[in-house]
C-alpha cells in the first residue's frame, strides 16, 4: 500500500537585498506618516525666553496642536504659537486676549475688554499690564476680522500686541496642548479652564 506524503517546497533564500528594500519601504512609510503629523496635526516647540513665565519657562518643550484651529475658531485665553510678525523665521508663544470685534485698551495697569476689566486668573495678582507703542494707555482699539490680540503672561518681559499690533489667524501655527519637558511638568495644557 502506497502512502501519500507531502513535500515541503524548497526553501527560498531571502537575500540581503530584499531585507534592505523592506527596511527602506518601512522607513519611507514612517517618514511619510511623521511628516504628515508634523505639517498637519502636531508640532514640537521649545519655549525660549521668559515672556510666558510663570506658566511656561525657558527650556520647556511643548506640543502645538495644529488641527484644532482648522476645525474651530480660536478662543480667548488659548495659548498659541505663531510666526513672529517682524521675523517669520521665528515662532512666538503668547496668550489670546482679543478676538475679532473685541474692543481692547490698556488702562490702570490692566486690560479692559469690551468696557470691563479683564479677569486673568492665570496671572499673579501683582502683574501690571503697561501700554506700548501700539496699545497705548486709554486708547481703545477694535480687533479687525481675522485678527487677534495676544499678550505674554510675564507682561514686563514680553514683546506682544502692545508693541507690534494684531496678528492674523493665518499666522497662528496652533495652540499649545501638551508639555513634555521638564519631566515634573509633563501634562496637558491648560491644566484648568479659565
């Protein structure tokens, strides 16, 4: 009686060249995904300077959400990263204070928004908001369509809308949503809603 048996196909020899091709294809896919995320969804930034102290420190590493403002309008108090209006090769980090249509002025060391003193719970109580060449003492300005007024939290050490005026929404890269360094400050931002 004859028995049936199966023969294994001859083993194919996998060449080093095919391993290299597989590796390159995988690398290209990861680079494409990484590039898409970087250009469309999120981007890392490093905070340089003290204009947002004490909420952000020099050397903090943050992730900027680039997708949110494509789906919704910026909100007051969002912390945003945007192109420096005077040097597009630099990115700035500031807080949105004035939205399109808002009436803003600096008076008595504070921000007056639409006729009322703006409460800013993220600032220490002794912070003074001094005027600048653009936002001068007791001179009310109206924020144009597609524009924003942004200020640093460390008002005495910040170059912001008081100096150079409005930024456009098109100049905004995105809003800060996560701090990943230093390790004792890792977490979502803001930690509290204002």
